[in-house]
């Protein structure tokens, strides 16, 4: 992976950008797009894939909305993926490169202070009406002012948007920005006329009209949603679409928990299953569908960062505001024992937010450009950011006695001592908190698995005089509370890419301390993190960009906000034998854009 990213950046300084105030077919964050003008198809797509058939996927919980672009409601998965399109589309075989979709070309100022898009005249919504410049401008302005918080930060850096011709529009930025043209190119384009006279911030079960390859077919609120391939999709023959969107029907069924989902897969009611447990993958796939050959197993590699996953501590709660307390909580999480007990010890632990990638902080002290970036914040950085930070080794026994001793010492430094068997502060107040869990599970962990992890952890905390309260909620209640940061500790997952950018403000920016709906669940308020994100976004070379991300990784990891668990460097997919995918796996592996987009069903 490192070699691939270095190859991408190797000629940045000497190579002009492909889009210096001249129309181009694509844009890369650094250097030029890998695919030249006139390319025939994306390298990981099979242009000869047959069309037809059905793929059935499983989701936990339920849904009460078909509008994924606003904060209200719990939107069904797939609407924003299959129904709507953006001006450009991403290649998941490159760190951050876009090629024209609704837009036939992109033109960028030499300093990236503005970007101009020219729409394809043939672009159409599913009802046959043209996609117009007016639709694009309305979509951008509405999402940027009334949409989900994830749309707001980038829009605040746009000075104006204006039509420059019957098929062209320009966005001018508050300041030159290397990443912002790409972010703007990925905004969903909605049909203005559909939402006229409505409060856009409201959730709804009205099926949106999009220009994408699928339309909403059948909806059973909270239970299932089906998407039907549009045979008249205007873009079906574009190079970026050849070999993609092959199924006639994509159906998502919703289940109460992962056990019900797995049983449905075993019974053939679901045709693809993403296995999250290495232990179950190795030892429990001997059911009839597998032994008969009707279901096959696939392991799909990737080159993306580990991301972060585990129990997050909400530092808005004063008891978690002290890094020493957070480190003590990490010390009490005996990872080797938990990993062996629940996972057979098969998967490695997450060691940092961008671990196993060239963007990861690495071992030992910060050096070179990374040290230079962090130096102005040395006095306020948590211990380990500059010197190097590593998670405790733990023990293969149920109790890590050395970890308990370290935790007690840290708690005492922070003003907490064990009094009559209970951890209390100098005023006699107990160290009490709630662990909030989604009983339906998450994208990467089943509800039962997170409960098992928490049950072991709760027992491990007893020697410290701590007995947390564990609360299980359904999906809707869980979303409501986490959107408003009404929790002390909860399960947290954040996938990260090879091209992090301004979305990192949504994840770790100080605005998220108070703004509902951000991904900053831990309540990070760090000038150093803000500065590293600025450096990342403003970097003018791949080397400067990499140093900024590595520095950010140090700030986040040494901040001790999450108690990390294991992760899988591969995706484990069991699927019906008549479903298949191209042999070339993109660098992002099994990432949105790979499944179900590149898959197809073989004829019987």
C-alpha cells in the first residue's frame, strides 16, 4: 500500500495538474487521474457482466425515512447510494480521484479558488426530466443550509454558486482549497421540483426522484426496501458505469439482531453475509448451504487504514475529561483475554486511527515534518503524542493485575480512590457512568458481540470499585441519544480512507462538541487536532499531506478517547454461489462501490 501511495505522489512537484483552468474528464487530489480521457471502464468492473437477477442483503434495526440527507429520522440504507447521483464519481482503485458522471467535464482555477462543471445535456432523472443547472444549484444550497450536519462544514467555505451557461455552473470558494472542488463534485443532486413547498429538514417516506441507476420499488417501513434497476438509466453506457449496477433488484431486509440476520442467510432468505467474527468464520460454516456448495466463502483484501472501533468515552462528562482517567479505563480493558475469548485471538488490535497504512503514526517519537507540525502544541498535547504511545499489552488471564495497579495509580493522580470498595472522589461522590448500547448491533459488530465485550469489561472494572450501568436501546432511541451526545460511554465505529480531508472536522472538530449530529462523539476540543486538519487540507504535496495525517493520528490516539478492539484486515463474505464479482480487487477492497455495484448473478 505504501508503495502504491508513493507511486501516486512520486511526480507531484514536477507534474502539472490535469485541470488548470482547462476542461478535463477527471481530477485527482494530487497528480493526475490514473485513467486517461476515453477510458473504456473502471479497472475493477467487468464490462461484460450480465444484467439481471436479485441480490438480497440484511440490515439491523429498522427505518422510518427515505431521506438520508437530513438529520431527522432513521433513513433506509441504499437510497443515497442507488437512487441519486453526483456530478462526478469516485474510483475506489485510487486514493482520491473522481471522473465525470452528471458532469462531462471539470475546470479548476490554477490556485483551486473556484471550480466549474459542465453538465451532460443527456443527463436525466428517472422520470425523464432533464437534470438542470437549476437542480444542481438548488441541491447544493439546500443541503448546505438545511441538510445533515455532514454537508454544512464544506458549504461554509463556498462564497457563491452561480450558473455560467445553460449547462454549466461555477463555485467560488472563500479561500483556495485543494480538496474542496472534489468534495463539491460528490454532493448528491436532487430534483428541485419534487421538494417545492416542503420543509426539507423533515424526514419522509416519499420516494425521492433521482438520476441514478435504480428507483425505489417496494417499501415496507421498518422491514424491507427494494430497488429496481432502471433499464432507461441515462448513464448506463458511460465508461464509469460499464459493468456496474447489474442486478435487476437490490433488496434490503431488516432484522431485530445479527442472530436473526444470520439465520435468514442460512435459510437462503439473504444471499450475501458479511461475517464479522473470525472465530465463527473458521469454525461454524458447516451448515447445509455451505456443504452442498450453494453458498461459498470469499476473503477480500484491502489497503485502507484500520479506522477506529471500540468503546468511546464522552469527555463532555466531567469524569472522562481527564486523560489519566481515560488511560485507566484503557488499562482495565484486557484485550488479549477478550480477543481470545470471543474471537479466538485471530484478528489484530487497532493500534491507531490510521494504523496499517502509510498514514499511520508509526512507533516511537515523532520526527521530521510530523514533529515540526506538533511542536507549537507541545505544552498542551497529551503524553505520548510526541514521545510515542502504545496500548497496554494486557494478559491472557481474565485479570491483568499489572494493568489494575497502573489504573489505580492513574485514578489516584486524578483524584479518585477506592473507599469502602467503591471508587470515589474527595467529596465522596462515586465514579458512576452508563454504557449505552444499540441492541441491534452496528455495521461492524453484532449486538450480542458488543454486549459480550461489555459484560467482560464490566466484570474487569470491579477491582477498581466501578460498576457501570449498561443500557440497551433499539436503533431509533440509540440514534436519538448519540446524535445529541446523551451518553457516557458507547460503542463507536469510524471507517477512514486513504484520502482523509475536511470531513475530519465533522469527526474530530471542536464544532462537534456542541453541534448535534456530528461524528465527534468523544467531544474532542483540541487546537492541535484542528491545526493538523488545516495542514492536511492545505497540503500542496503528498509528502506534506502524509505528515499532517500522521500528526493528526498521534493527537487522536494519544488523546485516549476510544478503547480500541480488534479489526479484520480482510472482508469475509459468504454468498450464494451464483453471485460473483470481478477478479481485480480495488485498493479499497470491499468498500461502498464494490458490493453490490460490481457484482452480478450468473445464469442457472
